[in-house]
C-alpha cells in the first residue's frame, strides 16, 4: 500500500483557504459564546440565534476543510504520506521552551470536525423548541456553544496543551449543562460526579503529557524542529525506535486513564448514566456523540504512542482491548435493567465506546474511527427521539415502564427514525452500524484475537436484545401512564423515584394533551439524522469492494517512511515520502532513514460468511428479546413475571445489575466518603490538635517561663540582691515583659539584638 | 547582573507615595469620612498610576536586568544601603500589590468593617502598601527585612481591630508566628553577611559571593531563611496561623493577605535564599519539595473538612502555595517560572474568592456552608462569579490558575541536575492527585453554596435591601481581577516573557 515506485515523482499536495484557516472553526463558536453571555438576553431569540449561526458557520468551514482535504488526498501519489496542514503560532516561552499553539488538520481531524459541527448544529436547532421558555435558556445556549468550541479546539489541536484546553472546557460545559436545572439536588450531584470522575482521569492526562514532553522533546526538536508537546512530533518520535519502552508504556497508561475517565470506560463509567440528569439535547450532543468520544479520540490521535506503548498487534491483547471488551459486556448487561429510556441509551453509549476502544486496541484504527462517525448519527438520533417522546408524549417522563408504550401510533416520525437508528445501532445490514461495528469485530478476529472477537459478537447480541426491549416498551404494547393521558397523577409520583431528576423545564404549555408528534424543529433534525444513520455506512462499505472504501482513502494516514526536507516555508511541504520502499516498516521496525507518522496496519478482507454469522447473531438477539418482551410486558406470562424474585441465582444477578455492580457504592460510600469524611477530618484534627497543640504548648511554656523569671529572678533575686541598680533591673524586666504580654512595639530592638548574638555564635562556631 | 539606572526616582515615588497619603490623612478629622475615602482613593490610584508608568518605562527586552536602580547610603555602620531596583520577577509582584490595594480601597468605599473608623483603616492599608511594594524592590537585605517587618504591624492591627470574634487570638498568632520566622531569617541574613566578609548587604553582591561559603555552613544559613520564608508562604507544617488569620481578618485583610503577603515568602526563596546559597538549595530542595506536596494534599484534605467557606478558601491557599513551592523546589527555570506565574495567579484568584466570601458574609451574616445554598437563585451574578473563581482556582486551562499549576507539575518530572529524579516524579504524581482534590473541594463548595434552593431561614429575604446582587463598588473592584484571570489564562506569555529572563538570571548557578 505504501509502495512508491522509484521513478514516480512525488506530487506537491494541494491545499486551500479552508484548510489553512481551520483554526477559525473553534474560534467562531468561542466568540459566539462571549456574545451570548454579554448580549444574549437582549436579543429577540435570547441568544439562541447566535449559537445556531456560529455553529452553522463552523459547519460550513468544516465542510470546506473536508472537501479540500479530500482534494489534497487526491493530489497525492499512491502511498504518499499526506501530511497534515499545520499552522502554528508562538504561545509562550519559558526556560528555553517555546510553546506553540496551532492547528493540525488531517483526515481524522476533518472527520470529527464535520461530525461535531453537524450534530451541534442540529442539537441547537432542536433545543430552540425543546427548551423553549426555559428559565435559563440563554445560559443553556451559551454553554452549548462553548462546549462545541472546546471540542472543536481539541480536534484541531496541534499540541497537547491546546488539546488539554479543549478537553477541560468540555468538562466544564458538561458540568454546567448536566447541572442546568441545579435547583434539584440530584442534578447538581450528577454534575459534580461527572466533573469529578472525569477529573480523576485527567490526572493521567497531565502526567502523561509531562512524560511525553520530557521523553520526546530532545528528539522532536532535533529531527522535526518542534517541541515535545507537538502531536505529530510525538507521533513520529514514538515510531522512531528512540523511546525507552518503559517510559512510553508509562505515558500510554497515564493517557489511557484519562481516556477511560472521559469515555466512560470501565471502571470509571459510572458518571455517564447519571449525567442523563441534564436536558436531553445535552445527553444527545455531549454524552453520546461528541464529548465522550474525546477519550477514544485521544487514543486515535496519539495512536503511535499507544501502538508502541501497549505493543498493539502483539500477541495476547493489551490493556485497551481488555478494558474495551469488559466495558462492552458490562454496560450492555446494565442496559437491560433500566426503566429510564435515556439510561438505556447511556449504557448503550458506554458499550459502543467499548467497541471503539476494542478496535483501537486491536489495531483496527480505521474501523474504530468509522464507528465514532456512524455512532454519532444514530445515537444522537436516538437521544433526540427520546427527548421528542418526553416532550410531546410522556409529559417529561423518561420512564418506559410507567409512561410509555404504544407510541408508534401517535408519533410516526419519531417512531420511524427511532427504528432506523436502532437497526443501525444493532448493526443490521445495510444500516450504518453494520459497516462500522462489523468491521471492528472482523478486524479484531483477523488480527488474531479470537476471544475478543467472540466478546464483540456477544456484545452485538446483547445490543440487539436490549434495544429491542426498549423499542418494545416505548412504541409497542399498550399505552401506560402519561402516554395514556394520565400524566397528572403519574407526574406527581414520578418526582420521588426518578433519580435522574425530572425533566421539568418550567413550561407546562402542553398540559392536558395526549401523546402527539413533536414540532418540526424537533422532527426535522430527527429525520436528517435518520437518513444519515441509514446511509453514512456507505462511506466505507467494505462489502462492495475497494472503490467503496472512501473513508479509508481519505482518513487513514498512510504509513509511509517520510524523509525530512527542511528548506521550505511554513505551511509548505516539509516532508516527502521516501522512494522505493516496497512495504512500510513503520511500526514494526525502526526506519533507517526518515520518520514515520503512522504505523502500518492490516485490514481484514471482507467475507460474507463472517458477516452473515454476525447478522444471524443480531437477528437472534432481536427475536429472542422480542418474544420475551411480549411475554413479559404484554401477556404478563406468569412464569416470567417476577422470576428474579423467585429464582435465587437470577435474583442475585438482577441485584448485581440493579446496583450497578456496586461500583457506585464503592466510589461514593467508600472512597469519597472516607476522603471527604474521616480522612479529611483526621487531617484537620491533626492540624488543630497536634500542630496547633505544639504551638500552644510552646506559647504556654514561654509564658510560664517568663512569668516565673519575672517573679523569681527579676523581682526577687535581682531586686533584693542588687537594690542599688534598681533602674537597670526595670530595664531588664522591660525586655522580658513585652514577650509575655504580646506588646509589640519594642520587639524590633530585642529581635535585632538577639539575632545578632545568635548569628555571631553561628559564625564563630563555624570558623 | 546588569543594572539600569534610568528613571531611578520611579520606584521610590511608587513605594512611598502611600505614606504621603497617610500624612495628609492625619490632618483630616475623623468624622470627614468622605474626605478620608477620597484621600485613600486618590493616593492608591496615584500609586497605581506610578506603577503603570513604571510598566511603561520598563525595558521589557531586558527584563533580566535590574532596572530603575537607585542607591544611597543609609546605615553605613552596618554597611547597609538604600538600594532598590526591579527585574522581571519583582515587577509583576510590585505592580500586583498596587493593583490589589487600589481595588481593595474601591471595595472598602462601601464596605468598612465594624467597628468603622475609616481613617485608621485606610491609613493602615496605605502603610501596608508601602511595606509590600518596598519588599519587592529592596535589593539590600536589611532594607528587605525592614519592609518585610513593616508589613506585619498594619496587618496585625487590621486583624486585631476589624476582625471577627476571635481576632485577638488570630492576630497575635499571626504576629508571633511570623516574628519567630523573621528572627531566624535575620540570623541567617547576618550570618550570610559575616560569612561573605562583612562587606555588604546588597543582594547582587551576596549572590556573587554566597556560593563560595562552605556547603555545611550554607545549609545552616539556608535553614534560617527557610523557616522565615516558609512561615510566610506558609508551608506545611508552619501554616496553622493562616486559617485563623484569614478567617478572622476582615475581607480586605484576607484579600491582601492572600494576594500579596503570602508571596513575600515565595519571593524570598526565589530572590534571596536560592540564588545566594546554591549549594544549600540543592540539598534542601527535596525536603522543600516533599513539604510542598504534603501541603498540596494536606491543604486539600483540610478544605474538605471545613464547615466555613472562608476557612476553606484559606486552606486552599496552603494547597496552592504547595504548587508554587514545588515549582521552586525543582530549581529549574521552568519550575520557577511556573512558581512566579502561580504567585500572580493565586493572588488574583484567591483574592477574588475572598472578595466573594466577604460579600456573602455581608449579606447572609454567616459563612457556614451548611446554612448557605441557592446563591445562584438569590444573587445570580455573585453566584456565577463564585463559580468562575472556583473554576479558575481548580486550574481550568484557559484561566490563569492553570499556568501556575500545570508547568509546576511538568517541571517536577525533570528537576535540576543533582536532584533525585525518582523522588520528584513521585512528587509529580502526588501533585497531580492534588488537582483532583482541588476539583473536589471547590466544586463541592460551589454545589453546596450556589446550587439548590435557598435555605428556609434566608428564603424570604429576596426583597430585603440587604439582599442585593453585586453592586457597583463590588463589580468595579472585581472586574479587573476577573479580566486579568481570563487574559493571563489565554495569553500567559504576557507574564512569562517578563519573568523568564529574570528567572534565568536568578538560577544561573544551576545551569538554567
């Protein structure tokens, strides 16, 4: 693939205005945020227009960049490394370190840019209606816009510092948006939990970046003229054969911890379902299709580091795969016991992120990135669908068991888009999830990890099953609770149990209506997303042959050995591919000359036999779950209903799931409680009683010594023995007195004299 | 070190101008409160203007050099002279002290703490300003010491007279503790003086000649300075005066204490202790680093245990100054730059947090976290400013706090030659854990104070005159701080480019 014939001349790469100015993409919403904060409330649409306009502008620029990137790829020779479009500016210099800030646009970046800008735009449009009349409408749009700016900044980042900046801004916005209805304790607790859990992972980001910087800086400065913060510098360094394997392993582990926190991987996944306390557009944008993929993006972005650090493609698997695989299964299992439709989707997100991690860990880089891409559309659609239901049919409830059922009749558009997206999520041909998820599973097996492939298939079965259950409960069977028009009583009783906080946003204009379809600002985004959930898989439709593998062409970095060319201006081609190599050594051995920016990866050859097997598994999941759902929820089969309370094994399993494997209990009851409670109290006790106790002891002793001195020596001995020098005695007493009484005016002379004496002693002793 | 002597009147004017204000104020009758406030405002404003002019005249291309240097005989008997100047390390702190005093004066126009008496209050504040500015410009150890001590008295009275219920205890503790440190510091200064041939107290002279002192002697002298500065910073375990002083001090006192006074200690390390005694610094650095990271974790745990908002912020200072000291203890220019940035950032952010705490106290008459809640609902602006300051304080990138924290962690990965790398990497991980705890206590504070519904006892007061949102005095005093936090967060080079050359010079003994 990376063959470049010796005779072939390397083509100059094309560029364009959009590519050169991609740094504007995050700047636009950042400015939009400031405008909303300062002027939003005075505008006719309370600031939402600024949010939407800035997102549309970002989307336009992202699309332009994507188009020009495709042209750039087209202008390259086959196998030629298509270098990213890098532009940097000096940010700060200290201690000889020169830190730059800037953009680095490549296939991965443009893919995510388009996804983020696109979903953000739709979610903003959707929110105009969904949050209409909300008491903090302007704030909501401000935070949503800032969030997009943060994510986009992270995606274009050329250096790790800007990456961290974007990453943390997302964390902040997540906090603000989850806690949007902070009047209720549950919401503010969920916001705190989300920020804090992710922040725990961020420790790894700080440490990992520090390790990478110091390990790589010398090499990158010498060979590429960039600092050890530069992402493409670090990538090249990782593949140069230079790094010490322990150092790069430590860096990988540290960074992966950050990815675990952000992407809700086991064991730090517990914040994500709670984050559903935020308004539904937030869940759709942040906690399904964009922010939570930041961890996956981190691994994909610094892939060479993880590739070398974890020895990806080595025998037996690695930490990324193990975490990914565990996450797929445990999250999918949890999705079965949820009554809240958004929590089903939340666990589904966790599980799908596990697939992406599994893919990355197994060397299936492109399928994982492709899955980010397709997952964004169908998951956003599902969340917005859930929002549509609560907005128009279930009176702001998300409880599938109590307030839904039979909704397909009332909400044809929501239903259709939901089903399309569900099929995409389950991986049914020809919906988009099939192409991406199956690619991951296929490549995991192809790279020799049979056991992990089996886990992937089990996950596919579980996914199909829990989504069928959710679909059945929501749209089929008979209408219950609010969906049947009984919202008044249900509404009140809901308040108590619903631990995600009631999706109550202060407008009750719909009181008294039965379930109906939502308005166009809600259904149009749903339809657009459903079309993409159906079609986006064809961007890389491996079953139809090479000519359909567009995304691979455009996005996957070509693993060519690159020779460095220094003499050219900024933004110009500084790198050209080495000629005459027949297979790229990148990733497997150290290039003798030149540098690599991406490891050579294999791709599984598509076989219908394998695809049919996984399709069969999916259909089995759907069918089995459908039959069970009918039996349980509609026919109320006596053998099945209440089985978990009769059968001990099943009951134990159910309790384990219902208590989320007791991880929350471990974190909240054990770790957080003990640090916030006994441990900090012990530290404070130490402070008040030991440290201050010593201090008070010293001061008491000083006081008693000085008063004893005054009484016994000054007043008695001195006074009585040397009557004649009474004046002198008083002087001496005057010296002692201020110390005990705390009178401060005379301390100077005393201090100076005492210090001089001590200093003299010190000098004399030391000479 | 290069000395530039242009405009050598500037620093003296900037430093002693507040004293002129005090002199004028002495002639104003106590009852003329408006006039007294006007004098205070004009004096601090004029001082700030001189500071601004100093910034304009400062040769930024030569920030490593001592500038505006003035020298005059002062106490020839002990070879101490009036020797002043600023370089890239002292200039930002010097200017910050002026900004903070001016803003605190603005805030005080509307918020004189009981028992009143603005005349005495403002006079003390202006004296304090002279002491703080003087400490940052002094290039002679005795002069430095005098200014260092001048700062003590006004603060002692500020806490002791205008403080809370336990003001007597807190002010005395503050005073005696710092005094104890100063005494040892003075011993160290004198020892340094004698060991370098009893020729001069000038810092540049001592930097040149200090290195020739035998190592074991250096270690002892450093010990004295260490105690003196560590108490002021304050470093664990010498910090116990701080929470009491902060909790009892009036808002103005807390702000100045956090923003400037604590920096006198860290500044002392960077300016005096480390450059004059490089061999001792290498020996001491790991212990300083260890105490710094203990302080980070310990301070954070202390925060988690607090029931009082102001006391919590005070403990957070212990943690934040731990990051500063960790940066210093690496003895690298990277770490020291981070430390100086951390000093400024902490000054702005924690100063801001104390302002907010003061305003909360003024409205609710309590800072007990349990009793507060729903601040965002009753006073949205005040609530959001608290949220913003908390975010800045926990080191959110894009705001100033990040640039003090992250580079300090980074620097610990690779300390100066001669320091044990493994030990420092352990410090790095512990410090990184400190950032998590910082998020925990600050957000927990914010959640309890600002989110939720107001507690019943305060719920009905919405239309009370007392229960207003941020007023114009407050916003005027705070806006510059808030803006500076954002600007320095986005363009850290504004500060780094001034500090860096000077830090390089100060650490030349360690090979940069």
